[in-house]
């Protein structure tokens, strides 16, 4: 897999086919220092992980970035409590802090961090090449408002974040798990929404996007049914425009296949 390929966490028979070949050849060597090869095991929330654990092949450039930058900008999802204010200590104490779940290769995350330096972005994924790639982009942009977490976002939400500590949540193009028998692995479920409601402050914006129509309908349905979230769309449907989102790699692949993208924006009550 080259540096420019997109991660696919879902097994081939479970994910929408994309231009995302599985890693080939020998397993990646573990960069030291760098993110742990196997993120902390998560107690499945709703019938399985939302991703397939795998490390992916790390390019030399990504490995160098991980070795150089991970100890400064990276953190492990290890279940220990996280003081977000201390983590973003270069920002003013009242700066908004948002969590992005599943940044993939990180191009959109790097863009959003550069475009909005006053907001702290904690970006979490399990994909090591993506960690390295995002570190490189952030360094190139001189962004200091970005921290990168390695591991399962569900553990991060459930065990590490304090109540009322997040001003926003971003979930762009989560794995769609299109087959019916895999639907329980989709991250957007009532239990996930329960978990996210803890760290989100009242009024926080929860932004989602997907190019998989049935998943978009599912998102709308479970969010509408959840008492802690309210739709910001005037007609109670999909949100107009992209909100805070920069165009993502997965989105581009979907658009090239003729998929329609749906954005959703809900507020934490
Ligand atoms: C389909 S990709 C989309 C990546 C990116 N947002 C984009 O639009 O290009 C989904 C990403 O979510 C990550 N992911 C899935 N479940 C996760 C979880 N529970 N915790 C952290 N990352 C997760 C995967 O590793 C993968 O990188």
C-alpha cells in the first residue's frame, strides 16, 4: 500500500469495495517510538468491533514521522483518564476542543486543523499509516492544535474523557458495513450515542457524513430517536452544506463511484 492509499478497516466481504487494497507483503515493522501495534482491546459495544484490527504497511516517510513526532503529538487509547485542557496547553483555556473519530489518512483532518487553529482537534484512529501521514501533514502545516490518538474511539469515549469536556464530535464516512449481518458493527448505534453524550457539553455539535444511503437513513433514524440529540436541519432531515468538514479521501472515492453524500448535524441537548 502506498502512502496515498486509503485505509480499509472492514474485511473485504463486509466493506463497500473501494480503491483500498489490503496491505500486502510482510507485516509492518513496529516503529519505535510510535503507536502501539495492537490498540487496547475494547469490550464490544454492540456485537463486535467497528473496525478490523490490522496495522497496515507504514512507508519510510511515515515511519520517520512517527519516530520523530509521536511522543509529542500522539497518545495511546489505554483507558487512563485524559485531561483535555492539559493536552491542548498551547491553546487558550476556553478554546473549543473537538473529537474526530476515524480520520483515515488524515488529509481532511490536517486541512481542518490548519483552517481553524483556534480549535483543538483530538483525532483518533487505529490505522498506523494514517497516524504517520497525519503527523507529516500537521508538521508541514505547522499545526499545533492537533493531537492524535491510537486506539478504539469507544474506549476513549467510555473510559478516558471527562464529562462535559468536548465541544464537538466529528464522524466522517465511518465504515458502512453494508451487509446486513454486519450492521451491528456500524459505529452509529444507540449505545454509541449514549457514550458520546457523556463527554459532549450541552449545545455541542455532532457532525456526521456518509456516502452510503442506507447508513445515512440509519444515522438519521437512531439520532432522531435518541433523547440527547436534536437535529439542526430546519426540515429535520439531512444538513445543508458540509459544516466544518473538509473534503475527505473516502468521500472522493464515493463521489467517483456516483454515490451521493449526506451530511447530518445534531446538537447535544
Ligand atoms: C471508511 S474510513 C474513513 C476515513 C476518513 N474519515 C475519510 O473520510 O477518508 C473509516 C475510518 O474509521 C476508523 N475507525 C473505525 N472504527 C473505529 C473506532 N472504533 N475507533 C477509531 N477509529 C475507527 C478506521 O480505522 C478508518 O480509518
